[in-house]
C-alpha cells in the first residue's frame, strides 16, 4: 500500500528542482532574498520571473520595503568603481540578455548603465555566473535601487527582475547631473503584458542598450524584440526604447527638457 513515505523521495526531488529552477541575483543581495542580512520577510520562490501581467513590476513588488528595516542598503558603491554581479540557480534557459539599472525614485524610473547582449546568463548550468560592472563616474550620490533584469533565450517568454538597495557614495548632485543631462537609457521591459515580446530562441537586442555593452553568445542568434517596444538604435547610446524612461524630480526627462536644462546651465 502506497503511503506518504513512499512518495517522500519524489517530493524531496521535486522540491530541490523547484528551488534550483531559474536564476536570481545573489550579489548584491536582493530585497527579501535569503542572503539579505536585513530581510524581515523571505521569498522562498525568489528565482521565479515577474508575473506575465506585470502586476509585480518592478522588483517583484518588493520596492515597498524601502524605508523599513528590511529595506536597508546592502552595499556601498563609488562612482567609477568596478564591482561584481553574481547570479544563482541552474536553469539558465540557454542564456539570454540582461541589463543593470539604477532608480533614485523608488522604482518609478530607471537608468540603464550596463547591458549584456547574449551570454547573460551564461548558458552552461555549471558556469561561474559572475559578471563585472562599473558604476558610471557621473552617477548621482545617495540611496538607490539596483536592478538586474533578464530575458531568457529558451523557454516561456518571461522577464526576470531582482532589486537590491545600495548606496552610491559621493557622486554628482542632482543639479550637476541636470547640467550634463547625465543618465542612461530607460529600462527595457517585455513579456509582461505591455505589448512587447522577445522572440523565443534568441538573445534580445535592446533598442537602446546605452554606452556600456558587453556582447556574448552567437551574433547570428541575436534578434530585435517584437511588438510595441519603442524605438532605438540597437547598438549605441540613446534615451528611446524600453518602456520605463529615465526620471528625475518632476517626471521623465526628454529631449526638450534636456535642452532646456543645458541652456539654464549656461547661466548658472
């Protein structure tokens, strides 16, 4: 007669498989991730993607922890400094493309400062999933949300997003950044009910990846996204493309605002 004890090995194997499924950002420690020293609530399904409806965008909804004991800064970065991003998990879905971005307004707007087109995550499940990044020398100082987003090559059309709270030491002031119109392109989003999707079996080319781009994988295996994904130059700097624009106090910074700020800067 079958019993719970007969099923126990299968249940344990299934649990282990689910725990290892997909990928997650372990460094810097994300909000509510198991290694976050300040977490007050732990997400035991952290490796899961965002909801297909986009209901928990951004940050799986965990940006609400900002200003609470569980939302304290876990790392301090210096403008111009180079640091490590470490991903955990075994279901690499044949790699894909990733972006790193910062938000200074609690997740309303994002500035991309690094794009990895292909080879992120590394396709081999046994690979060392460590990547390097450099904080822009003109980054504004203060507390920020640091986000890793991933669009997998194979499998369901999904978007992964983990966020950590970090501190940018020193850095430019808001006024100096406005003078130079510093900032990366808006964060690219897709596969979460926004009318933009990533082709299956391809490493997505971001419409506006920014000036810091690392290319990996097979060049022939890259493809542009499909649908209402914004415009861009698919290979250089730019502020178009993606669905979440670069923001400062007062809203999205556009070409007109940037030009006005530049003119004001000449008189200061």
